[in-house]
C-alpha cells in the first residue's frame, strides 16, 4: 500500500475551538505522512494553542470571496478548464446548485477551482474535515484533478446538511470517519455503501496533560470563603446552552457557596446581562478565549465541570465535545446533558450526571447534588480519568487513520513510536 501525500481541507486554520483537528494534523505529521493544509478562511482568533506552533506543514489560504482575488480566480480557471475532470465537476456542481441556489454553493466551486489549479502534483489524496463546505470544495477539486478523497465528519456539518448532499458525497468519496456512534448510525443510514462509514473517536494525546491528578480540597459549598468552582469551556453560542446553565445556577440555594468560571470565545454581553438580571453576576467570571495550557490549568484547579449542550432548531448540536474528555482526564466530575454522543463518555451516576437538555430545574438539582458532595465528585472524577484513558486515547484513533493513509506498523515512523502515552499517576 502506497503512503498518501495529503491535502487537508479545513474551514479555517488555526482555530482555538478545533483542537481536535490540530491534534490530528500533528499526529499525521509525526507519523511521517506528507501533507499540506488548505484553508477556506483566514484565521480570526487572536490566540493560538501551543500545538499550532508544532505543526510545520505548508498552509494554502483559498480566496474567501471572488472579489478579493479576481485575478487569482481567473488564472486558476484558465488552467483548470483544461483538466479532464473539469466538465464532470461543472455538471455535478450545477446539479447541486439547482437544489441549493446560494452564494455559498457558488463560492465553494470557485474555491475548488483555485485549489485544483494550485495543488502540487504530488498530492495523492484530499482529506476534508467537516462534511459540509470543506467536503464540497474537496469533492469538486478531487473530481477535477482525478484523485481520491475522504472525509472526517463531526456534528453540525452532519445535522445541518441536506440528506441528498451528504448521500452524494458519501457515494463519491472513498471512506468517511466520524467521532461518535450516533453519527455512524445516522450516516450509514444515508450511504449507499454503509461500509464506507467508520467510527473514529478523536481521543486525547495524554502527553499534553499532567500525569498526576490534583489533590482537590473537599469543598462542599458550606463555607463562603471556600466556594466550589464550577468550570465550563465552550463558545458562547446557542447550542452550548449557557442561558440554561445560568438559569440553573440562579436556582441554587442562596446559602450554597459557589463560583462559576467560563472559558471560551464569542460575544459574552448577552450572558453577562442575563447573569446580572438573575442576580448572580458577582459569582460569575468570564475569562474569554484561552489556549489549551490555560484550559488544562483551569481544569486542574476547578471542582466541577458543566456543559449544558442542546440541540438547536436547525439541528446544530455538539457531537462529543473534547472539553468533556479533557475535564475528565483532569479528574473532574461532569454535569452535562443526555444528547448526541455525550452519553458515550459520561455514564450517569458513574463519572458524572446527565440531565435532559433545556431543563434548568433538573440541571440545578444535579449541580446542587454535586456541589454538596465532594467525596462523590472525587470518585466520579477518578472514574472519568480511568474511562478516558481506557477508551479515548488519541493513539488508537491515530493508528487507524494512519493505516488508512498507507502507514504500516513496519514503517520506520510508525504511530507507536511517535505517540507513547503513560498511564495516570494517582
């Protein structure tokens, strides 16, 4: 089996909210798979994770809009229209456009033209992260260039895309990996060939986390000088349910001592205003975007993790948020919602508590139970660490992915030598 040379298509790079993509790209680099990154957008985050500094592959930024680089687009079209697959790509795009008459659909085809014109000749496979727009660009470009393509699907890209679009992409690609069992079941139901769809948990690279679990104080919310620290990490967007969480926090008994710390990007004005209206703003700390070292440090110092994920009206939702795995690896018990693939990690009553989505009353009951019982939190946090280390190792998933890209166990730069991961120390 020949080792691939990859063009990895992403929506934007680098992004603070997509550490799982950066982790995977670094793994691809470490096992010796040649690659370059093709990004549909320029970065907007002001901070970067340390992992981004370790990724050394070339990055190509496609024009986000035609009017930004019209000469580049014209030069690309003059070159690409001579390719054997160009006419087929135009026909497929036109069929897509008739069902999805949006500027976005037209823009992705233009980006595919530029990518097809500028992609080095040594690229043997296109690999897209996300089944919506990045996969559209990858598909059109792969058809023009006459090379195979594959995809990694996650959450929003699956549940906000039209079935016909995903079905036809699945037909054209070689294979797809996705990060939850729920996603696998859904996509296999759409695919003409269900065997193309495979489960691949993102997992965590344990080497980036402290080996020793922190010795947490047994705070129970009864001492005003030692409040229980409740941490949540996530973008301030609807599917994260922060209005539900703030509503739940406001329902906690007045004599219970706690503080809420939020880490994540997005506009916080709406939530700060809501916290003030609920009378809890003095207990809430909004830290904004942080890099992964800072997130891990926050997990180490917190007492409890909470994520009130929910399904939006348009179908947008979390899959299996990496932050839940990170919190568990740091020995934090979690309170979350029983949606999507969260129950694939959090077993209710074992390593955390699960409540129905959009239910501040039940969320408040779960939070109160965990705040007031530090021994239970500690037991659940240790169990969560054990579960993540057993079932959610980045090594396992990366080994499978490397094999798909042509790396064998006998290769000199194999995955086992690049990702040794030590067990936790108590």
